[in-house]
């Protein structure tokens, strides 16, 4: 249940998806791509790490502040792949819900998609 709780948080799936697509990234790169507040991202990354969906490592360059890099764990990879499968199922169900009404060739799908054919 912890995984469901954490992936339901804002930007959690976005972080996992980003790391899945781009591989290991440091905090600043993730922040730039997702455009969320620094403290929100920091808290989310900590929670994802506590659930063992991501792992981190620090790299120190030239006495500067260390860069913290994040990447998916095996558990994180399985989780985001499952999320992708669920999205496919949802899209398939949405696309197969079209009906034709009367002789007017009005095709109605879900509330997001209505097509009028002439």
C-alpha cells in the first residue's frame, strides 16, 4: 500500500517516468524538467527513496556543494512499467467506447471526445 500512496502524490509518477526515460539525473535537472518548487521536489524524492523506488548518490566536484544523483531501482522500474500498462488499458477502454446515433452520423465517445461526421 505504501507504493500506491506515494505514486498518488503530485509529480510522483512524473519523477519516475522522467528517470525511466532519461536515466540517472541530478536534482537540478529534475527540478528544471518538472518545474516544481524545490522543497516539494526534495520531499518527494526523499519519500520515493524511502519506498525504495529510487536511489541516490552524491558526487563532489571541486569543493562545491555535492550534486545528488537519482535513478530508479528495480522496484521503481517495475512500478513505472506497471503505470504505463495501466495507462494503455485506460486509453484502450476510452477509444473503444464510441457509438453512432441515428442517421446523423454523430459519433460520441467519452466526455472529452465528440466527433460530427458529414
